[in-house]
């Protein structure tokens, strides 16, 4: 289901200059969409790209192998990690 297919309950108000509005109207016409449909589709598409760029981790093959090796063969906890666990356990008992 696309965002425009669901029940529309939210509203956004924007102000823009005349040239920008004319460009948007022209682009919407090329896609046979009304201005609202065009703006929503473009904004959601842009939002998806920004979210993907910030929430996706891409690793090289070598980095992925190092990560998988660390998951499969984790190093033994060092003193600092053991101390952190002890501190956490103490905080949880309070």
C-alpha cells in the first residue's frame, strides 16, 4: 500500500516561491499527477533515500568477513568489559 492509498489524516502546509511552484506543476503534469500526489511521491521517495543512507551499513567483503569472524569467535572479555558488566549488575540491583 502506498502512502497515498492509506487514509489521509495528516496535513502539511508549505510556502514556496512562484518559480518553484510552476516547476512542480509542470513536473506533475508530465507524470499525469496532481500537485499533491507529485509532491507526496517525491518527498516520500527522498525521505526513503535519506533514511536508507543513514540506517544502512555497507561493508566491504573483507570487513564483512572480519565481522562474521568476530561473531563466530568472539574474543574473551577484557578487564574493562568485565568491570562494565559488574557495574551494570550493581546498577540493576538498586
